[in-house]
């Protein structure tokens, strides 16, 4: 049967994935047109932007298929294409039993069924399988070939269902999906103009080209490589002696393209492997490279003696069919190691814009970003405001990756136009308080989004610091609030009172509500024009140690000042104040939440409450007085009214549903004891 030729159009499923991005690049570089499928608009924007920058945008078409498991999902996508590379089947072992089988089996079978119905021009379909569908674990060293199938895993999963080990579930899904594909082709091959080929790789390593925001979002095989070669975790001789087989992501991507082009590949199952490895080989390769290749980490030499003597790999594969049909010159372990580390180094240079960088929360955000290897561009209102910030981070050895720019008035049109250029993400924390509602906060928030739309071509995500003030309504009875709640009641109150409203707290809550609503409204209006999405972090009271420039307790921000007045200030406080109930979070946890939400794909488009739970102020006094020795020895701390917390505790008046945070971010919050101890110690270091 005929194969594809230059100018033909190839459908690539899951085109924004690890292997698929490289396959798409090779196809475009070789003169083909590509129709790529992705799951959502942000992924489409990323793909279009990436290949447009390489000069291939005119030959790339992106279509959205939200769920490849839906019946007929590919019916429209296959129309008018000359070939298909079906790669949308990621390697993850943390799916539920049903999720693995849906993504692997239904996706594979679905694209073939669509090709049977609408693929009148298709000449070849190449699908990505896995050596997980070939090999069965064996106590002795074994060389597998294309005639082998992992029937044992499928049998175990059929017997045990979701109770089977995750890796067995994964292997069974790959076996059944590939067998399903061959069954369909064998049944219909006399009726269709196309042939089927499967590419069967083992572990896939190598430099990622797709949109990965952090180590945590790497696919499973590359995460294993990172943990073995880079991560600061204990290693043993036994763990580094474990062996298997591998292939570079670029070589397996090329195998898909060659299998579309070469006549002999039709109807073939082709194992694509560079050979065997043990983990020590990767460590030794990394350790042999110049420091400049990966300067951010001190790499471990492991146990080099493992490599003395002959190399015996437990699992290997017969390469003869690949050599005969495709003839790829596979990359070496050293080449893949060097290129992967260089790519990680490049990505570690991702630059994040943090507005209001000298603030209580923002300083902690910047510190966490710099410690995680990011570069930061921070905005301040004046040069003098930035002096302390620079000195602080220089003192911690982090100043080299920190750039400060002056934005003297965030409410001006285009205030952030220059600041957003060349950054990969934005964390907007700057929210100067104004006594009138629709002033600085709303204009600053919308202004930075407008600048990102006009000038932020590299931006992938924008984090907005909102507040639980935009969620809660003051009610006579206790209530648990969630991200679905809005403080609409306070908006009505402020609207009715107008200029007569001199209640600072009410105006503050209204301004936070309006600012966050304005951000979501702006994003919904313009989301089809931009390549970024937004997320909002909504904390309640934020306490904890300040690291920003603050000269006296009286100049602390409002939340920490209230904590200081309750816990440190000797002036007696009324019972009403000490018994008041609300919720809180440590500033370090709120800062980390911003960074994690910037990194985690699932945080996109989400409003996330970040709360450690409820409190009453008397609890903080009780805890402070239990600390021995006192972190603040210069003060005799007030005891408050201890009977408030004695006996049965009343329910906290205001609490928040933590389920979304737990599902997406999963932060282990600081306790009241930890926050109290650390905050008092910081006060002591400042001589207060």
C-alpha cells in the first residue's frame, strides 16, 4: 500500500504530549502538515504558540477533543487526513483502574473506528503501544521480541480488578488496547485503504519539549529518571543496580514518523529500543558532565563500582526488526543525559513576575520561587522600596535571579506593559487598600491582565491573590463556606450606603470581591485570545513571621498586627475580641499555595481556598504561654482570659471547605504552635 509523502496531512492525537510534541516537530520539519488534537484551549494555545515561534504555524491545525473515550470522539478529526499517529495514551501508574482502561483501550479503538467510518484518504495508522504489552516479569534475564505478549498482567487484572497492583493494571491496559487495535485491523483490512503499525517502546527518557511546569508534572518515566539522577534522595547499591531497557523520546518519536513513511512497516509491530541500562549508568553519565550543564544541583556519583565488569541487563529486547525496517541510530545514555539536563537547566530559568514584591505575602512567594530555581521579576512602587528586598535576597545568596522594576502607580493604563514582557507566569499580589471600593484594587487587577493580553506572549498562568473576604458573609450562625460562595451581601450593603459607609472592613471586603470578580470576568471575555489561564488563591486571616521591611509592630499589615495585639501587646483585651472566631493560614503556606498553583495543571481556572482551619485569639495566647523557653524573652506575654478555651470548645464561627485545596495542592499546613513559635522568634530578632 502507498505511504505518505511530503505535503500530506497527518493527524497526531495528544499532540501536546511528551512523545507527540517531538513527533509533531519532526513531521513539520520534514514538510508534512499536522492536525493535532488536544484536550482544551490553553493546551491548543501553547501548541500553536510553540510551533509558530519555530516557523511552522501555517502547517499546524489544532483541534480540541476533550475526552478521547467518548464515542465518535475522532469522527471529525480523521476527515481529510492522509495518516494518523495515535499517541494520546500517557504512561501514569496513579490512575484508577477504570481510568487506565478508558484512556488506553477506548482511545485506541475509538480512533480506529473513526478511521473506518470517515478515513477515506488514510494510508497508514501508527499507534503507540508499550513494551509493557510485551514483557512479563521473569526471575531470570530475558530477551523479548515482537511475538511476545504480556498475558499474565491481563489475566491478573481480570481476576483482581482494581485490587491488582497499579503497574499490572497499566501493563494489562496496554496489552488489551494493542490487541484490540490489531483485532479491528485484521477484521477490516480487506475493506480499508490503510495499514496498521504499532511502535513498542520500553522506558522513554530524554528532554521534554511539552508544557511541563514543574518536576511534579513530568510524565511517569521521566519522573523516574529525575528521581534516580537528580533528586536529593537516598540511593543504595541495590536500587542503582536495577536494570531495564530504554529509548530516547526523540528516537521513539522519529520511529513513528519513519513507520508512516516506510512501506515495509505496514502491518508490523516494531519494538523501538536503544538497549539496556542500569540506573548507575545514568548517574555516572551525569556526573561526568561539566558543572555548567546543570549548575543548580550537586549530582551524586552513586556507586561507580557497579559498572566494573560485564553489564548484565535483566530485561532486553530483540532489535532486529527495527534495524531492518526503520534503521534508527539511537542516541547514547551520555547524549540523552546531557540534553535532558540542559533542558532542565533552561526550564529552571523560567521567569515569574510578582507584583508588590516588597509585601508581607509577596516576599515569601519570591523566596520560595527563588529557592525552587525560578527567576523573579518583582515590581515595587519606588527604588527605595526595592532596596531592602534586594539586600535581603542578596544576603541569602538568591539575589542573582531577582530583578526589580518600578511601577509607581498600578492603576495607570499600561502600568504593567513592560513588566510582563518575557515572563512565563505572573503572581499578582499588589493590592493597595483604598477607602473607596472601585479604585486601586480593581484597576490594578484588571490592568495586569490587560497588559498580559497585549504584551505577555510567554505567559502561561496568572495567579491572583484574592481573599476569603470575597467569599464570606457575616452571619449570626456558624457556617462553612466554599469556593462557590461570594460576598454578594456586602456589595449590596456598600452600594446602599455609598459615601456614607465609613466601615473599613466592609469596604475592604467589597473591594476584594469586586477585584476578583473583575478578574474572572476579564478572563472569560478574553480567554480565546490568550495562551494563559488564571487561578485565584483565597486565604482567610494570614499570620506568621514577616520577612518584609517593617520597622515597628505598629507598621505591620492588618492581619499580623491584630495577632501581635492579641498575643504580645500587654494592653488587656476585651473578652469579645479574644473569643471572636474565624479562620487562618500561615503566610508561608499561602505563599507556597501560589507557587504550587502556578505549577500544577489542575489549578488552572480554579478558585482555591487556602485555610489551616479555625481559631479564636485566646488559643494563640494559650499556645504562646506554653513555649519554654519563650521565643520572645523580652516580653511577659499576656495570658488573656484562659477560661475562654477551658471546657467544651464552641464551634468555630467561620470555616472553609478544604476539599479542593487537598485535591489540587495538598499542602501540609503549619500548626498554630509552629506559627506562634516562629513569629515570636522573628519579632525577637527584630528587637521588638
